C-alpha cells in the first residue's frame, strides 16, 4: 500500500471518529462554505415572492419577480397586488455591484440582503465574510496533509456552534454579549444552508422552511427581515430554472410608477426597504 493511500485511509478514519462526537466537533470553515455553496444552485433562476409590509390593520403586499444568475447579477421587477396592481411597478438591475433603477446608479452595500442566498462559490463566500470581518481573508487557504500530525484540527476562533430556531448551526462571528448584538452568519449544521445572518448595520434576516429546487438550489419558503423596530416577511411563491437567453428581455417593458404608495401608511417603510435592501 502506498504512503498516500495509507494516509487517505487514516484521514477517513479520523473524519468518521470526529464526526461521531456530535456537538463537540466543528469542521473547518472552508468545508462549511464549500458545502453551503453546493446548495445555491447553478445557472439562472426565476423566483417569484411576496413581500409583506405592516400597513395599519392589514399588510401591504408587493410581488417581486427575480431573475438571478448569481450574487453579482440579478434583476427584479416589483409590482403591487390587489388594488395597487396598476399603480406600483418598477424594476432594479444589479450588475457587478452596481444597482440601476430609474436611470440612476448606486453601488451595492452589505445591506443588499438578497445576494447572500445566491453566492455560488466558497471563495466568494469567504471573501464576503472577510469583508464583513466575520472570518479571516485566508479562510479558504488549502491545508496540505503530509503526516498524521497535520490531521489535528485547530479550532477557528471566529467559528462556533449555536442554536437557531431549535436546531444546531455553525455560527461565524463573535458571540453577542449583554444588549449588544454582534454581526454573524449562521449555517444549518446538517444540510448546510444559510439559516440566519445579522449585518453590521443591525439588519437581521431569518430563513425557514427550506425546499430543494432544480439544479441543486435549496431555498427558503419564508424569510423575516428585521431592523430597528420594523419587520417585513418574504414568502417564496415559485422557483423555476431559466436559460441564459431570458436575461436580455427580462424587465424591459416595466412602466416605473409609485403613485399607489402615496395614500398607504407603509409608504415610508416600503421606500426604506427598497432603498436599503434592494
């Protein structure tokens, strides 16, 4: 038996032994991010969802139709529902960190919450967490195993186990203490999907009821966005794989209008949501 083959068998044995310890073992961050990106799909997706805003005694519901290639390239068409169907409509295009709406361009910020569910590579996820100061820049650096001594797993001080909604998650970031709530990302332990994140601005997004769609996309049916004293709910209606040829014509015939918001109690909340998070 060659030395490389023998070392591989030892690695398999240690992996099995460590995994059997359950709660006490935390895999390397690079593995968590790699496994997470296996669940973010391939190619283009069209996703329809409803965004529900508190609006007095009722909810104001807007329909979003997204066409998504990856975290850097997306389009969304937003329309009103019910009596607002003909009075609210606009589109936003996100291309390589630039958001374009009504002929105006703005740079993407960390508060663009939709991108975190569509990061396709572990290197991109590592770069994102590094920019948020939740992981070091070299988190994806390869580790070469030359001997049994290299198998010893050194804990990463930015990574820990935590509970989200009753299930165990891998948490990136410094634990919160007292009334201060620190930024962090929480990835579900068993299936490796993004369960929750809190950004430096204080906005927090929780994701629930994940389903598997075409091309390996695992996506939440329900998300809750919380910031300051506000809370908005996003319900996924449908997820369909699309071809690259759908990109050019998507959203080109939208008439931009917002006059339906003028008499709504939620007008300010809707405007803030789309200015900050979209």
